[in-house]
C-alpha cells in the first residue's frame, strides 16, 4: 500500500499531526521507533502551556505558541486530556527586573495574549501565592498559562487519530529513506513502508532523518533539563512560578502538577549524547537552589523522584517547519520549548503545506473529533464505586495503592486504541507506579495483567520495550537447570 502521508515520530508533535490529518480523506501512517508513543522528549518536560510572551518576535515559535495556547481550549473539550489554565507568575526579585516584565506585558498585549497583568502589590501577590518568597518585588501574571499532561495529551491524540483510521506502527525505527518517482520508500529495521508525502517529526533525531534524504541544513543539540518531584500534599502552590528569564532559558520553575504533586526544574545543560537522561548531584543541587529562590520552604525531604528530559535545540534557535526541496518531504524539527504548547498550531502549518502539495484535503464524512476521557477510580463518588464494582469486580481490585488505580483502569489502558504494551505504557496512561513507592508493590501485578491481557509470557513483559526485561525466568527453573547442568 502507498500511504498518502507517513509521519516519522510519535511524540506529541507527530501524534498531533496524525490527529489533525485524520479528519481528511487520506491514508496516514505513523512510525515510532520505541515500544510506545510519547517515549522521547514528550515524556519528560514541564508540561506548561505557555502564554507566549517570552520568545523574541523574530522567531516563528512566538506566534505558534500564542496560537497554540488558544487552540488548547477546543482540543481539550474534544479530547478530554488533563489540562487546566491555572495561570503563571514570572517573579521579579530585583527592582530592575520589573522593566523587563513590563516590556513582556506590553508586547504580549500587542500580540493578542489575553489576561496579562503586572502586579506590584506584594501583599496581594503573597495572598495569591502564600509560599512565594517574601523577597518578591513584582510578578507578571499570565492567566492564559496552563498545565497539561504531555503524555496523556499524546495518548488522547493518538487514540482519536486511530479511531479515525490513522495506522500506528510502534517498534519501527526508520533507518533508510529512498525517494523515487514521487514515492518515499521508508525502511525500518523490520519492514518497509511507502508514502507519497513524508513528515519528519523525529525530535532529537530529526536531523538524522533529514540527512537520509540529503538535506543537511540544520543540527540538533540535546540540552538536558533535570527535575525533582515532590510527594503530594506536602506544599501548596497555586501558580506556575518562573524566575525572570535569561537569554537561554526560562529558568528553574516551581510548579504544581495536575495530580497534586509539586516539581522543581529544569536546569539547562548542552550535551553530545542524545540518550543521556541521567540526573547528577550537581544538577539536582542547582535545581533545588534555583527553586528555593522562589519558594524557600520547598519540602526537600519528600522528594519521590528525580528525572531528566532532553530538549531538541536547533542551531537556528527556532522551530524548523519546512516544505523542503525534496517534493513531499516536510521537516518539523527543532521543536524545543514551547513545542508542547504549539503542537496544534504546528499541525495547522503542516496542513497548509500538504494543501500546497496538492494532497486531497476533503473532510471524511464519518470524522469524529471526540475522544471520551478514560475513567479513573479516584474520580468516582462512593455510590458510583459501589455500582461499578457490582457491574464489574475489576473496579474493586486496587492494584496501585499509592495512586488508587483499579484493575479495570489498567485493562482499559491496554485495550485502548494504540494501547499500553509495557509497564511504563500502563504507568503513563493510568498511573500505577507514579506514587510514593514508585511501583515497588504494584509492578508485579501490572506485569501479570499485561501478560494475561496481551497473552504473552510473563518473562517477555518489559519496562519500556527491547532490552528492558524485568524478569529473566522462574527462580526455581533456573536453579533446577543449574543443578541439571552440574550433574
Ligand atoms: C526539560 C524540558 C522542558 C520542557 N518544557 C516545556 C513546557 O513546559 N512547555 C512546552 O510547550 N514545551 C516544553 N518543552 C518542549 C516540549 O517537550 C517539546 O517541544 C515536545 O515534547 C517535542 O515533541 P516532539 O514530538 O517533537 O519530540 P519527541 O517527543 O522526542 O518525539 C519524537 C519521536 O520520534 C521518535 N523517533 C526518533 N527517531 C526515529 C526514527 N528513526 N524512526 C522512528 N521514530 C523515531 C522518537 O522515539 C520520539 O518518540 C520542554 C522540553 C524539555 C526537554
């Protein structure tokens, strides 16, 4: 089969493009190298839907961010992913930072950003954010800023795209591309796919993909950001708190999550290794010190996890969204922050390019933009729980006690379109393993459920795909085999 469009990369950008194209009468395939979508940069970032005032006007990422932020409202109604406009504060700790915040406000208003206000009344600020440092001199309040769960957004996009007949292929690492007679032949480690148009949304690897077609005009530098996550209910933060930005970064923020935790981070360190997701003592110290400048009483002792994400920073410092010289090949590369915020506006731009390329953009008669929210045990009232458990006992079996996740949620996550195939896939879809014990108790049970539902041996269940097996075999079998060998 020759697809009308093939997308390389199943991060939030690839998934959003897939979902946007799923409304048209065209065939679309998405190829992802990992065992699951949302396994790259999309998995570990701050999850902030930025208001859009901070990027320089010379960059396309500024307008794409402002428009992207606006588009979240409709998408949230349709796709039911976790999203809340809680607003952000950029915090000035020195008098001379106020002028910079005022400039952001003025330019932001001119560019149509709603709800920007400069607050200089310290009492009012501390009333709005009681745990903020008393050294605050003023804040730029952006009411349109919000929080989103980046991977849950990606799952929602993929589920909806799959429902509208986009084909998702995981474990398909693209290794070679040929373009002949207006057809792309895309070779992966195991298969071959053909398409008339090809979209490169491969994140940190996007310059490699571009080079496969001889287009060597940008480089991607991995820039690591480390985070510390605190347990729930240890401290209350109302807003997304940014320090006054520097030229290279928005700085280390203190931020609530949509699930009741607080995190601090990220720092910024340029790397060579695109796989280095390690956290370091020095990095975490920097993150903590940065966070404490905004919130001095961070609950240091209740940190439950450290993690790192890698930004795909292009040498141009701007998003690269190009209809290239290779007919039908579109680069969507260098999607650093605010890429998550901009996913819907980036997808709009890709739509425009495909239209220019003459792709049939008529709307499917049966296109359905809606995706129901997955059901979670914690959202039910006691009465609803009684009813649910009577109808289906799997609602009554709590697998993860830290996050109160019922077996039915895990089964649903596995059988959803583009459903979970790994322990991490389940964790990121419905949270077993996200809590204080980090999966110490529930992981074996999650593995049992995966094994049973997917009908694959327990030993073949992995954490996140190839080479991440959790168990090797039955202890007794191994000992018996050893005894047998010694005889
Ligand atoms: C520390 C940090 C904080 C951030 N905070 C924010 C924020 O608060 N707000 C915001 O708007 N943005 C933020 N961002 C940016 C945002 O996370 C990214 O813009 C977004 O996730 C990029 O998505 P993507 O789909 O381009 O990349 P990815 O998520 O990396 O997806 C690319 C996919 O391509 C796949 N792939 C690669 N090579 C191949 C191949 N050869 N074959 C098949 N598949 C392949 C990868 O496995 C991956 O899944 C942050 C980023 C970082 C790192």
